[in-house]
């Protein structure tokens, strides 16, 4: 019979890492010490192994917890990938006391896609092309009731939709001397080019143009338009694809009308 | 109707099977791209249908390759020739101008030469570039962990997504063009009928006048007349 969980099961007093620093895999490992049959019990979940690479158990099994999309810098090694450590970043950016100051240039506390892109370009130039950005959906504000389950968490569109809660809560995990620090990032990092091509996480239903984008393109001033064009990034594909399709439909409608009117 | 059919039975079955799969793939793709457009109910239904229709479409592409390459149909019907460059211009002029004046289509399909120069260009791009791109990126997406090396080689997950979605939009544009151009036959439905029964209906063209001549050469001088096996 399974014993009731104690605080120290997940928060060992001698643990050297805070929960913020734990990856999805490390968080899952805490649960699977008792719940070893988790893979079998999630056969209903398509791409089970892939989901368990980028999610922790409490992403679903604690519905009232706050979830976020967490990014971190990793480096490809002979055996897989490893996180960049604080020392790695400090060696690369000796000009700043803390990597956060090197990234958040305007000091507003939020890393824009442009700021992250600039930082990442410099990081790659120094650390090599093996550096990329890993992403995961993790709990950032825990609610310790893990008994509650809701049917909604089994609906794919709860996460695979632009309305998923973590799009409003995106962070970069920066290694610091004290452990790890979460720095808020703008959601445009997912589409900004060339940055987004280095992010090793994609969710179906994530990117598409919105009506507001079209309105900004047509009705905002030159500054707003320039900003939109920068932010669109990968979403350009929707603009081009749907624009060309609309153009073709218009041309064919005109052609068909002319064929009908000018019947030889 | 006597003689070899313009579209053999195997090609007709393949065509309509493929058309159904492409339609299903595009409709499910709409829901994958915009989950709030719940065409197939739950999002999981759209994912399942898209994945399995994709596997069927990959099989359909393999069948097409095995059918047209060994038989020589690929070189005969699809491969553009130097003479097709002027033919494309002539065909475009016909669609933009000649057909409104009652000119005869400068190209008349036969079992040995089925596609006009514009069709050849579009079909060869679709079947040698867009379809393989769509099939292979789709297969990689079907098991991201298994194909992770290939995906990294392509530039990562988001580059893979970009390529797959670009191929999808190319299919959307192609489908719009294909369906509309299929209405430009002797009658609006004659090309659709030909793809169902296999034969073109020459009698339906009887009302059309002689082709409008271009400055370079008359339409009548074009085209091969020898009969070759149908495929």
C-alpha cells in the first residue's frame, strides 16, 4: 500500500537544487519514485514520451497551479544535451555582473524577443552552434493539492491552443550564482526570427496570425507596422499563404464572371 | 468511345483517392493551425485524422511513383521540354484572352500527351518538390523522438514546421488553381467527367471556333499526332 506523501519526499532538506532549477525530467523523477507505472497509465496520451520530455506531472495533476513556458540555454554534447551553467555565461559575458543585465538591456524586467535574439546571437558566436534553447511547460506557482483532476486536462486543446495559460507566463531560466532565476520573456520569442528557429519546443495550435495582426498591419502607424513586421517572424507564412489564396480566389472569381458574361 | 482512355482506371482511382486525402489533410490542418475552428470536434480527432490521412497520402505518393516512373509516363507526360517554354506563353494567352473570344484551346490532350505546358510545370513542381517535402516533413513529425537526428539536420522543430506548413499552403494554392482550371474545358464539367469515365468528349468542343493565331506561329502547327500507349 502506498504511503501518504510527506513534504520531504519532494523537498529533501539536503537537496542542493531549488525547485526552480529542476528540469521537467528531474521533477518527473520525484513523482515516479512512487508512481512508476506512469507511462502505462498515460497510453491514452499521443506521443507519450515526447510529452514527458517537456511536461512535469503537476502540469496536469495540480490544476490550480500556475503554469509557465520555461526556456533555458543548452549545449549539445557527445551524449546528449547539457544546460549552460552560470560559469559558462559569465565567462562569455564578462562585461556584466549578471547575465540578466546582458540580456535585458533596457532594464524593464521583461526580455523582449529582440533582446533575447541579440543575446543569443552573441552566445552562439562565442559558444558555438551547438547551443540552442530548450523549452518545457512547468509549474511556476505550485498549489499543493495533487488529488484534484479535471476532465479539461485531458482535452488536447487545453494546452494546444493559443488560449493555453502558459502563453501569458513565459520565462527564461537563467543560471545564477545562487541557483536559478526566472526572467520574464515576451511571447513573441516563439515566432521571432532567427531566434525562434533555435527553440526546441513547438506546440500544435501555437502560431498563427490573428485578426489583430491584420488590423495592426493595415491601420497602425509606421512605427506600429514596423514593430509588427519584426514580431511576425514565422507567422509570415500565414500572411503569405492566406494572402495568395485570397488573391487567387479573387482572380478566379473575376475570370469566371468574365467567362459567363462574355460567352463567345 | 473507342481507343485507349485518356485517363486509365488506375490513375482515376489514384486521382480521386489522392484528392480525398488532400482535402481531408487540408481540413484537419485548419483545425491543427487554429484549434478553435473545431471542424472535427475534439482537437485529438483532428490530430489522429491528419496523421493517418498523411500516412495514406505517403502511400498514395509511393503508388504514383511506382506507376509513372517504370512505365515511362513520367518522362512522357510530366517532364517539360524546351518547346514547352513557348507553349506556356501560348497557353497563358489562351486563358487570359483567347478563351473569351471563343478560341480553341491550343492544347488538346491525347493518351500519349496528356498535359499542356503549364500543367507540366505545375505538376512536376508539385510531384517532385512539394509532395515529397510534405510527405517527408509529415513523416518526421509523426515521431519526433525517433527522427530527432533528421529534424536537427533540417534545422530543428520550428524549421520542420515551417517547411511542412509552407508545403501545405502550396497544396492549398495548387488545389484552388487545379479545381478552377478543371472548369475551363469545353463545358464546365467536361474535365471532371473525363477524370471519372476516363474519356474526353471531343463532341463538346464542336461549337468552338478555330484557335486565335499568335504573331509567332499558328496553334495548328503544334502537337504530336502519333499514338502511344495510354498511361
